[in-house]
């Protein structure tokens, strides 16, 4: 089987935005204009393709990243039926709500480009900033689309300025709107100096015309700015331009593409997806400026056999390499494993090697996705995104590859959950079903954790926010028929130490026959931020929040007991020092101890290490840490005083205030424990006119009076 589209005709891109910027509406227009569906589904009618889960349609928000394959021919191409002129788009429509931020993060790792959608009234909003940061981290080239220019209060210039101020000065207009609010008719393309309007029931007919007289002067001014930015990408073009010769349109497009792929330019488009204006032109922009897999550097990984770096180029002829970025339980076909192929090809019915688990799995079926519809394929090629059916042991972030040429790609790192609730099944019959449901949901979502409270035996689930957990519990009910009761949301506190200390513990137990003997001496200190590039010595084990240093000399503790010492310390850290919360950010130095030829055992050293750690930690100024959230509150001006006073009363620190249209925006940092149910409070304080967004920012030390309350509530 041969590939149906050459690699240079493939575009893997995502659609990312703040909640309610119109991202799913943009996706629906893309599906309509690319001919993938013949009716446009609207979010407000609950009929969208990419929001296919019941909860998404009811709430009008995107929860899971939906993968779609579709095909596009440029608008200025006269023969639309010519297959050689078509481009294959693999698109991922991602959620905008902060509680589902992991979906954006994981998608960024496997995409080559992105369209970032902005609300033409609000401009850059908090989740736009977070998503932009994820795209920066993953080095993903972007096109910006200022949407909703038909709305009252819309302003292209204000939204454009917010992109420059809050995201990147490298953004530049490639279009300007023809009219705004009720007068929004179309767009002006600054490179070609043409005006575009859209007719037909669904705006499917793109009509090219002249730039309206009233916009000619301003369009010329912005065109000069754009061309100056483009020619900066090439010295000879720059020199020609300075001498008065403008490069040809073809040359300008080539240089603009080079700048976009290098993340030196972020072109800004505009329109209104709901009113069917401007979407086709941004699809032309995807073809013209976003990279194909061939435009990007080869992906690098580690050969697990040699620990040496290896590269894989985007080619069907190289060994097979793919990264799993998502698992999903599908009601029709069972477990779906989504993967991005970086090199080589994969056929249905073949075996694939998982380099993370060192095991082989059979690929039963391979499907390409049209959101909730499936197209079965025999083979997938380099640069494609697809899903395998029925893989048992493969999880998110695992690398699938050719066994003869193993490689481990860099893992996707997910944020830690900050909210937990206790959950119990309604009936005995639900008990077992609940275990299965929780396991499947936690496999799908790496930010959803399931654990049990050792003392009470209760099950605890943790996630990124109240909405996140609410939806997962709702999914348990609908997809797995499990009805469960939940407790009040709890904050995921942590504990740490502020100073250094040391302790020793000798565990001796004599009970007739063989006794127990374990003796360890430990030094504890706070684990400071460590340079990730720093070389790790052989005797040091280092993780994000934990460092274990084995400084035992001369065999005073035999080597076989060292893992038991580490295990004892880890178990003590999980149990906490002050209030039973996990201990983080500690460096432990095991420097001395002793053993007994007959009585020493792993269990004795584990107990000795655990007790020594607790003793040392209690002397090292232990404190409780709490998650601090970054919030943005949007309110009419008359409620400003009440809201800022209310935030301060919640131990919040107000960082800045700004105007956005007729509203005021307050930026603040507030402890999560003070924010439960705040949306309801905000609505009642502002006559239903206030709104808020919140995302995790950092952990900070809890004030002493609050810590005392937390400790007493846990006793």
C-alpha cells in the first residue's frame, strides 16, 4: 500500500484558545468547507462534530481533544477536483477550560503547528496565555485568528494589541477587517492588497475584490510594516528592499513561511466563524505557512540499549517510531490508543515494540478519526495521526517503535492535581464496577489520580479542579453505569521542610529465635531548584521533588539493604510529618549506619529509615504548602470595590487591574482553599454579570494560623 498524500502535503495542527473564543465553531466551519460534513453543527444547538461527548454538548464546552482528518484545496485553485492539489489536514480541536489543560499539553507534543483563536471583544484571556506558553515550550509555529468581529464591542486593533502586549511582539497583521460589529463584511489581505467577502448560505463562496476606498491608506501602512518584518528573514531580500525593490509575492510568501516555521513571525488573521467570514483564508494560511513534517528538524530520543541519543527523520523508509499521546474508551470499539507517527510505517495485524515496558503488542485495527466516526485503514505512514484498537499495556507518553531499532522519545509531563474528593459506590454491586471505571478513566487522563486512604480504606480521586472531577464522576455514571457518592472537595496540600537536620535510628527487636536489626544515620535538607542540565553523580537518585544520596562507605550497610532504606523513607514521606500530606522537595543523605550478620533484614532497615526520617523532619522546621491559583475576574465597574475587598478577605493578593471594553478585569493570586464555590459567590455579588477564570500557579507556605486549623482537622 502506498501513501495517498506526499509528506509535503500533510499538515498536523491544533486549534487552541481560551474557553468561549469560538474554537469549536472554527473547527465546525473547517469540516464544512473541507467537505467532511454537509451540515454545520452549532455549539449553541448541541450538534457539533468535535464536541461529541454528551457532557460537551450539554455544557457547550470542549472536554476532550478531538482528532479529525480532512482535505483542503486552496481557495484560489480553479480545479477543486484535482487530487494532486489537495492537502491532508490532521486537526486536533482542544479544550479551552483550564481544568482540561492536560488535553492541550499532550496535543502540543504531537502537533507541527497551531491556529490560536481569540475573542474579538476580549482579546487575550488567561487560558490563551497558558496555551501560548505550552506552544512556546513545544516550539509550535502559530497562526492567530481574531474571531467574533461581528459582536458588539469587537475591536480588531484592541485584540491585536493584547496579543503584542501579553503574548509576543512577533505577531503581525496579515489581514485587517472590513468593518466591525454589525458592519463586519469581510477582510483585506495585506500581501495581495485584495478585499475578500463571503457569499452563499454558509459563506462558501469567497469573492475577491478591491480594497474598500476607506481602508486603502491604512492597508498600505500596515502592508509596509508586514513587508519590513518579512524581509528581515533574509539579508539579500532586506538589502533589495532597502534599495527600493520589493520582492515578488511568491518570494514574500516563501520568506513569511520561513519566519513562521522558525517562530519568528506569528501572522494575525481575522473574521467571524459564526457568520462564515474568514475561515477559508486561514486554511490557505495553514497550507502556505504552517510546516509539513518535512519542514521540522528530526525528532530525537534515547536508544534504551546504549543510552545514546538517536534521531528519526520524517520518512517512510526509516524505522517505525510513534508517540502515544492519548487513550480513550470508545463505546463502539473499546480502548483507542492515539499516536503520532514520526518515522516509518505501521500495518494493521503487525506487532509493535513498546520501549517503555519492553514488551510487544499486536496492532489489531488502525483507525483514522473523524471526531466520533471511524475510518479503518490498513497502514499508516510517517507524519500521520491515527489510533490503534485493543492495545492492553500501552499508556500515554509511551513510545512505540521497531524492536530492532528501539528508541524512547521524551515523555509528556503533566501538571499535578490540586483538588481531591472522597468517593464511594452507592451499592455493593457498584463497588467492583467503580474500580474498573476509575482505572479506565485514570488511564485516559494523566491528571486524574486514584488512591486510597490507608487509615479509612476510602477511595480518593484527585484532579485539576471542581469541574474536572464533576465531569469524570458524570462519565462514570453514563459510560460505566456506576452511581457514586462524593465528599466535599479537598485541597491537595503538601508538606516540606525549611531547614536542615540529621537523625539516626537503631531498630532492634529480640523475640526469641531470630531478631531484627537495622541502623541508619540520615541528613536532611531542602531540595533547591536544580539545574536540569547538571550531571547527576552515580550515587544520587534524583526526581522532581526527591533526592536520595547513598554515601555509605566501606559496606557499613550492605548494598542489598540500600533499596529498603529508600523505600522506608518514601513511605514515611507519603505519610507526612504534620498533617498526613505527602512530603516534597527534600534531599536525603544516607551517610552511616551498621548491620548485624544474622539479624539484619530489609524490613528492619525499612523501619529504621522511616523512623529516622520522621525524627529528622520534625527538627527541620516542617511546614504545610498549599496550591495558589492565578485568577482573573471580569466585572462591571460598579462592583469593583466589593470584589477587590472580597478577594483580599480570601488571603488573596491583587496583582493588577485593567479595563476590557466596558468591564474591569482584576488579576490576583488566591489560595485554592478559599476558592471553592467562588463562581456562585461572584454571580450573587455582581447580579450575575461577573465571570472568573482560574488556573494553578504555584505552591506556597500556609500561614501558621491556617496550618493549625488544617492539622487539627486531620487529627
